[in-house]
């Protein structure tokens, strides 16, 4: 079923795009991440221009985050004060990211920068996840190991002007979540990711948030920051392909339901191990794509 993408200026298989959205939706349901960190690379592999892939993937993540926020909100799993601070940082980061995007686009380096960022980010995240999953698998069934009480990082404790975040059980400076949101906002603008694969571990191990509000608060931040980045892309880069985003969103909504059902039955450490393997394979494929010479080499010269 060929479908024409007006912004990408090419025809794609519509069913394949829905299937791709379904795959990322399954991953979202399984691992509690938006799936944007895999959607963009897979679209690039298919032949979608990296700029359009990044901008359209952020649009898909916006839609996919709505149901997650509502579900976590109903059970009290969202720290709105913490979410508001990270959203403020994220929107500011998205503005800076938009300026960087336009600059890199003007000098003709945005595609290569997106690819390099994905290789670095996916390689680092995949390696850390694999190490953690292997440790959890080896430690399974060993009751002699004590789980240390989670505390925020010493650097966070040193920041001034502390606030109480009652839902998260924290008394820390709002500068820490603001800076975290700022970094994620830049990455969301440049890479089309929701940032959940950075936000969730950072909220747990750097901010020291309570585990029962981490995912919901992360999705709250992702919802509003990806909404802001989508509008910025539409106004500045004109790279959002609404047809592509709609196809991906249709698949991801259906896929998330299956992923959630699987996650209820599977062992968490095995799921993390599988996700780490997928992330590292995608990073390796993007690295190979950067290293090999393309079949068609051309230059664009002014008339």
C-alpha cells in the first residue's frame, strides 16, 4: 500500500510504517520508554531523511505519551511539581536545540550529527543496560545481597535553594531537575526522542526519586516537551511529516497494548537484557552506515 509523504518527498509502504510503529509500541509497553530512540534510526534505515525522521518521531512520541500519563495519573504516579520543573528545563532546552538544528542544517551537517549522536547515545545506553541486566541475572535468587537505599547524587545535594517534592519524597534544589530537563530537551529537538531512556535512570540514580512516580513523571515531561519540539519543528525546520507521524502513531497505539501484556508475564531482567541487545545492534548498524561509502556519491553545486 504505497503512501506519499509530502515532507519527505517520497512514497513508502504504508503498512510497513504502521508495522514499524507497532514494533516501537510493543517496546514502549514492554520497557516503559517512548520508543523514539529506535523509531528514528529505523526510519533512517528505510530511507527517510534524518531530519524528517527525527521531527516526525517526536510527533509520534507526543501522541503515544498521552495515554501513559493519564494511566499513571489515575493511580497517583505523577509528581506534578517535579514534572513542571523538568518541563520548564525541557522547553528551554528545546529552544536551544532548535537553534542548533537550524545552524547545523544551514551548514549541511545535520544528518551526520544526528547519526553520530545516535551511535554515541545508543552505544552508551545499551552498554550500561547490558551490564545492569547481566548483574541482575547473576544476582537473581541470591538473598545475601542487600539493596542499598536510593539517595540522590552528592552533586545534587550540593546545589542551593532546596524545594520539597512531596510525591517523590525529595528535598533538593529545583536546579537539578531543571538541568536534567534542559539536556533532554536539546536531545529531543535534535534526535526526535522522548528522552525516557535517559530521564528514567537519571531520576532514579541521580535525583533519587521514588520508584513509583518515576515513569509517570517522565512521561509527563516527555508529553509536553515533545509537544513543544513538534511545534518548533513545524515553525522553524518544516520537517514534520504529519502523514508519516499518523501512520507510526496508529501502529504504536496498537503495539503498546501487546507490549503491556507481555511485560506482565516476563521477567524484568530478561526484558532489560533483550532491550540492551536491540539497542546495541541498532547502534552497530548506524556505525556501519557511517563508515561505508554510499553507492551513489554526488555533490550539489550552485548554478
